[in-house]
């Protein structure tokens, strides 16, 4: 099918609309939306010929940056801090053990060399941030388990990328000694972590200090910093994906101007990139080639889900506080998604023998993982009694939308029980000049502030304040 520019834009618009519409079906069917997005792409591949792995890889990496940035900003450091050792162990030791386990089986099932078998294992060794964030985001699974899985999926991509690139180099006889590979690993991870923290700090300072003409520019600035973080970190030979996630976690747990605008923009942009990426990945695969690897893909998917992943989880969590049921669930929640498919384009572009076979089997394994594990995640958690109390979220948000330069903004302050203002009437609260409480959120009610309004612990106040007084106001409301 030959495309003009206009017809290509028309097809893109239709695919986006259909992609959004499928999210309604995915929630009703209990399936991860990525399965239906890929299905749309595979259906479209019957009418559109697309085999450009380079464009797919480019779009895939950009999408991963956006998804990791959005997921990182949603991560609460207070929850993540307690599970960080376990998540780090899963993201390194767990990925390595899974790689070796599934790689050994792939060598015999697919009739590959040992290095090609390990390459397959490296490609499917990591869980996928897009899949995990999407599936766990609206579920009611215990907080420590959810935090562990999200932190693992956000930090294990660099390990998978490192292993994939390393095995490709070994196959092409371009890799150095074992010591140089170990040194390269620590350089990539260590420098990626440091640069993520440094650029994150710079980003927070810039977003809060700069006075832009429109509030709509702040989310664009934040996203620009995220993409820059990846590009700069990768340019110096470190892990760009790790740096993006670390930078995003830092931003998400700091006070930011136009915070809600940035979060909402990221959420919508991440969804759009997910739709584009998964549909494009669906376009890249040819269904008739998948039929040729059905039994191999099915066998490897079963081994990955029931053997390789559990071995990696149980060994890497030997010293953790998780009990047997929690480890079993973490094993089952190792969803595969975009990352393995994007990594499967690396051998294609490197011209590795059996690259097409690897791509098709990886695609098949990912599809089965997302389909069966994603669909059964919530029922399995309920069966294991790992569903916790629902997280209460503020049902309203309020921001001052800037249509020109302004030095004022609306900030959100949660009143902690036992603070000085807890139990006070608003008329008794001495506010600085040009500061106004615009709304009080109590539970699901919006209360119009009056002089006799009684402030209670747990209330959320929206305060109109000068940018130069925001820290002073926050300190005042948090005073014990």
C-alpha cells in the first residue's frame, strides 16, 4: 500500500482513536491494554506493509523514556525506600538468573548457539515498566508489593539493555575481557544513578525558578529535561533509562510549580506513546511468521513464567522480608511488554544470524505473558489474600492557569493531624499579605472557605500564594 503524507496522517489518526477505544474493552475484559494495542497493530499489518526496525527502535526508546518518566514521577519515595534493596536485587540478580535460566532452554528449543541462547534470555529477562505501571496502577494490591514491582520494572531495563548489547558484542567478537565488561556495568549503572540525581536537582530548580509565559510550557520543560537526561547520560556511556527513572522519582517527590499540570500532561503523553509504540510493534510482526514458532514460543513462555522467573525471584529475595505467598505473587507479576520487543530489534539492526527467529519468538512470548499473567493478576492476588485497603486519593485538584507572566500560584497543602492549624477556625489563622485559601477539600467534599470554617487534620487546602512565599506558607501550615 502506497502512502501519501495525508493518507499516512489519516491512518495515524484512526490508529490512535482505535487504540484509545480499546482501553474500554481491555478494562472490561480484564486484559492489559497493551495486548489490544498490539492486536490493532497486527490487524493493521494485513493492509499496511511495515518492516523498518530502526524507526520502531527509535519510537520504542522515546516511548520508554516517556513511560519511565511518568511512572517515576508517580512513585512515592516514602513507599519505595523500604523496598529498594529487594527491588534492586530483582533488577540485577533476578534479571541475570532469569536470563541464564531461559537462555539455556532457548539454546536447545530454538537450536541456537550458547551465546544466541543467552541473547534471547537477556532480551526477555526484564519486566516491562509500561505493562507493570498500567496493570498495577488501578489495582488494590498491597503497597509494599506494588512498590517493589514498580521499582523493579523501572530499574531493571538498564540491566537487560547491558546484557543484550554485551551478548551481541560477544557474538560479533567485539567484546573485551570479562573485567572490562564488569567495569562497564558498574560505570553504566553508577554514573546513570549519579547523573539522574544531578539533572533531577537541576530540573527542579529550573522549573521552580523560571517564570514562563504560560503554564502549559512547564510540562513541556519537564519532558524536555527527561529526554535530555537520557540523551546526555547515554552520550557519556552510562545508562540513560536508569538516569531518567531516578530523575523522575526525584521530581515527583519534590515541590514543583504547576505540579498537577505536569502530572496530567505526562499521563496523557505516556498513554499516547504507549499506543503508538505497541501498535508500531504489532505492525512490525508478520502473523504468518508467528505461526511457524507457535510450539517453541509456547514452551519458552511456560518456562519463563513458571520456572525461570520464579527461580530468579526466590533466589534474589532470599534475605528479604517477603513471605512465600508474596514471593509467589511477585514471580507471577513479572509482566513482559515493550522492552523485550524493542530489545529484539537490536539483533535485527546488528545483522545477527537468527535475528528474525529471535524477534518472532520474543514477540510470541511477550504476547502470552501479557495475556495470561496480566489478565490473572488481580484474581491471583485476591486468592493469595494480598489485596490491601483502598488508597484514598484527593478527588479534586485546583491550579492557577497562567495566560501570561505571573508571580502567584495555587499550592496544595495536606494538613497533618497535630499541627498548629489543626482545629483552628480560618479567621484565627494569620496569613501573609496577598495569600488566600481558595478551597478546602475534606473527603470527597469541596468546602468554600469562610471565617468560621474549622480546619481538621487530613484536610487538603488550596492556597493562592506568591511564588516567593510558597516555602514560608508550607512551613507555617506544617508547624507543630
